[in-house]
């Protein structure tokens, strides 16, 4: 992607030497530079180029031109969790752009599908899952009408976003199906090492973690990290984030294996311990029953203890479940749960463990 930026910058310099600054060719150049910088996570710089492209469209074609509506998409802010007013304003802007494009293209155009996709992203993040699902399904429908039901990046983005939605609703198997379909499409159109494939491995890793399949989660996170390292520089936020997920997955996986081992040893040892306590309790009770005289408070306490021991042994023999003693049951194991919570809290930040950051594949309006 850095190489793409260098090449497009050279194109810009050539055009600046040979063309008037108001030449329509600059619209495409500015817009593409903005898209590249956006992918490089340089949001502010990308917005500078998007605004330049938009101003030039206004000067050349006017605000009523469909191109102005199309390129306006790039200047609309993504979801802002700290500013609900901004999110509502973004949705309003998308609605106005839809009106313009629907009149021109009769509801069937790639840019219209992108707008529905981006609306779905914001609605989902705002917690309006039904609205989000409708928007994603609409985007998917339009894209299939345009491209057919084939491997295409825009169709793949819709499947990914529906997967995120199903995951939010805890429909994990449906989410995995959507992620796999999106991965197949991105792999077909962009290759197995594409960064979006890396993101999908990460998304699937999060589902496996929620299903407590920590070994599978670890595999998915490691694959994601490998692909991100191929796509980005070592200090890129996605690489750093993926590294944290791998570290957390390894920790959980190893802890889970240790707990399984400890549980197995405890169960194999329980008959011997049960037998010992049974004999101890029987001997103690027999001795007490043979003694005469009044019982002191201390005697009653001992008797009570022996009765509890015997009852516990009987409970163990009968196989009565005792969830609080199961080290794999996180909800009943404060120590284990606290251990993971402290680790997550310690390592969480804007891109950290505590709250996963998943690509929502909000799309830019591309003109090449």
C-alpha cells in the first residue's frame, strides 16, 4: 500500500506540471490518494484529499451532479461512540445522498449499495441491530443484482458485516458461515494474504474464544497475525492489536489445559480420598455412640463436623454435581475469572484485549 501511495504521488506531480489545477483529472487523483491514505490508517491526511476532490467536483460540475453525491460519502464520519449527534448527522447525510443517487440510477448502483452498507455499520454500532440487518441485506441484494452471486469484494463486505451482526446476537454458527463466505471471496479476488482475510481470521478467533474453544481461537489469531505482518509494517495498529490477541489466546489456552489436567488428576484421586474420609467418619461416629454421659458444646461441634464429612462423602459417591468445584466453569470460579479479567484490563486500550476491534468494512467511494 505504501508503494501505491508513492506511485499515485508521482502521478499527481506529473499532472501538476502539465495540467491546469482545475482539470477534472485531479478529481480521480485526489480521491485515490485519499483512499490509499485511509487504508494506511492516516485518516486526517486522507480527508484532506477527499475534500480537495469534492471541491473540484463542485467547481467543475456543481453540487447537483451525481459525482458530488458519490464522493461526499468519503467525507462522512464513521461511527463515533462518544458523539451520538455526529452519528445521527452521518445517517442524515447518507439519506440525502441516497435520494440523489436513486433518482439518477433507479436504486441500482454500486455507490447505493455502499451507502446502505455504511448505514448498517453505524446502526449496528448504535445497537439498532434490526435496522442494521435490513441495511446490510439491502446492500447485499443490490450488489448481487449488479455483479451476480459471485466472488466480489463488495459482496464479501456485506457477508462480513452480517457475520458481525449475528455474532452480536450470539448466533455464532451463522456468523462463522458468513465469515467463511467472505473469506472465500476475498481470497479469490485479492489473494490469501489480503489484510481483509487477516481480519476475518481474527473475527473467527473471537467466536471460538466465546465458545471457549481456546486452542482453535489461538490458531485463528496466529494466522491473522501472520497475514497482518505480511500486509503492514511492524508498528501498524492492526499488527499490534493482533499480537495482543495471540498473547491472550495462548494464555487462555495454556490455562485451560492446566485446569483440565488438574481436574483429571483430582477425579482419579477422589475414590481413594472418599474411602479415607468414609472410614474416618465411621470410626469417629462409632466411638461417640459407645460413650455415655452428657455431650458438651465441643462434642456437638465435633459430631456436627463428622456428619458433614459423611454427608459430603455420600454426595461425592452419588455423583451429585458441584459446579463450584469445577475449575473450567468460569462463572463459578472467581479466581479464574478474576485472573483473565485482570489480564484483559491491564492490556486493554484503544486497540486492546478488553474490547475487540473488528473491521466493519465501511466502504469508500472509489473512482479509478
